[in-house]
C-alpha cells in the first residue's frame, strides 16, 4: 500500500423519484410506506400504528409531497418534481371527484331505501316484515321481544 490510504466515503442510496413517492403515498400512505421508502423508518412505523394519524397525517404528507417540500432522510429533494406536479394534481382531483360521486350516489340510495321502508311501514307493510321474520325462524314471542 505504501502509505496510501483509501478515503472512506459514506454512500447514500439514490435520490427518490417524485412519481414513486407520490403513488406510494397515495395508495399506501395510511400504512406509512411512503415514509419508510424515504428512509424515515421511525415516523413510518408511527404512521402505521396510528393508521396514518387517523387520516390526518396521510393528507398532510400527500400535500407536502405534491408541494415538493417532502425530503428523504438525507434531506434530498425528489427527482422530476416540476415535470410531474400537474399530473399528480390531476390524479388527486379525478380521485376526489370519483370518490365524491360514489359517496353521493350511496347516500341517495340509502335515503331512497329508508324512505321506501318507512312508506311500506306506514301503509301496513309491517305485517310483511313480521311474516318475513316468522319465515326466518323467529317465533311470535321473539318478534314481540323486538318490539314489532
């Protein structure tokens, strides 16, 4: 070796790509996978235990990622944030609109079902309910115990 010493350098993993971080956070952020991918294992496990901070932590992390302020454990920015930030915003917007429509439709179906049930009960449909319960194997005493 003749007096030459090798310089030891600390190797860091490669810089994380914005789309990888975004989609991991979008799909599995509630389990802390995004933070674990960024090398932040402690907060990733805390996020897993609290199920994404009861949903709040998930939203905050997704906002930080979409704003480009989320960094990995070594403090490095995500690759190609500027190129894909509008794609990420459109993805979240489409998801929010679809989720809102799904919730609205389910709410309307629930309201219609409850109204139909109540109208049936007001029009003497209670006897149909009682006959159905008797057909299911409940005795008249069991039905009376239910208050019907």
